[in-house]
């Protein structure tokens, strides 16, 4: 009499075809590399950088130039996670399956955005649509980290890398669409020196504060990286030299997000390391 052994998937392994895992893994790696190459490629093809175009249409919500250095950290985290999830032992993990495609879509969107934005003109309006698509894809990846089944698979690097990558990316692209809308408005002829522009900028900062606080308070994973990126962007808007009401609104929004993170951390019984990533 023979017995049949039934294989029960572990918490690190989800059922499914390995071929689809390989496709996803390759897509993540290619997209992560593409977004690193996108910016220098766009500059080489157009003869000017993303910063050149942005500075040519600065609005009241354009962050100070140093703020864009956060992309270096996002790129580094994206590449590290792309390599890690491609390891043979990691390919079928639920956390990588859940977040792989949406984050790959966000990376690919970044690559396209960085390549075409420096051309300016009509391409600036195309990238306006792209930036919201990138934000949506990053939000899906971030939201999937919050699922109960996925959180059960978050351990070690499989927690740190997706959480840092998704959190920082979503945090920054929570601020970036507002900044780009401001740039597009100026490019279309809006005068940033008017009272209506100041009112719009203040309202935009309030909106970022509300969205940022909601995400921090409602998330179980990656709230720390998300909040850090949002605050980074808001403070950069505050120090960019705009009118006092916009500066105060940006700093106030940053404070709201920080307080939300403190409230969330104080109400959690997790360890310090988990709070930073969670």
C-alpha cells in the first residue's frame, strides 16, 4: 500500500505556475534598470535635463532642487529589491508575487516619464497623465503589502526591501503630481505671483497632508518610509522660497504627517525596527 504525500505550501510559497514567476521576476528587473537609465537617456536625446524643464516653469509648489536626490535612494532600493526577488529561493514568495507587477509598472512608468519629460512641449502634458499612472501603480503595490496573507510573509529582507521601496516611492509620488500640476499650470500661462495661485498652492498642501495622514494611519506596513518621503518633499517645497502662506502650509502639512506617524507608532506594540518599516 502506497501513501501519497500532500505538499502544503509554506508561508514563503504560494501555489502557481513557476513560468509566470519567471516572467514577473524578469519584468521587475528590466523595469528597475530602465528607470535608472531613463533620466540620462532623456537628457542625452533632448539636450536638457528634467531639472532644466522644471526650473523653466517653476510654480509655488515646486520643491527645492535638492529634493530630487531622493530618486537615488528609490533607485537603489528598487534595484536591491529587484535582485533579491529574482533569487531562485525568493521567486515564488507571496510578497513578491503580490507586489511585483504593480511595482514593475511604476518603475516602467518612471522610465518613460524620465525619457520624454525633458522634451517639454506637448510631452509635458503626456507626462502629467503618466505621473498619476505611476502613483496609482505604486499605491496598488503599497496596498498589497497591507494584506493579511502578505504580511504573514514579511520577514527579513523580504520585509525591508519591499517596504522601503514601495513606501519611499509612493511617498514621493504623493507629492510629485502636485508639483507637476503646478509646473504645467505655469507652462500654460498661470501667473504664480497671483493670489489665486497662492490659494491653490495652500489647498494642494492641505490635500497632501490629508492623504499622507490617512495613508500613515491606515497602513500596517511601510508607513515609516512613506511618511519620510512625503515630509522630505513638503519641506523642500517650504524652503524653495515661495510666499509665506505656502511655506507655512507646506511645513504644517509635513507636521501633520509626522504627528500621524508618531500616533501610529505609539499605538502599536511592535518593536522599534518594525515601526520604522511598518
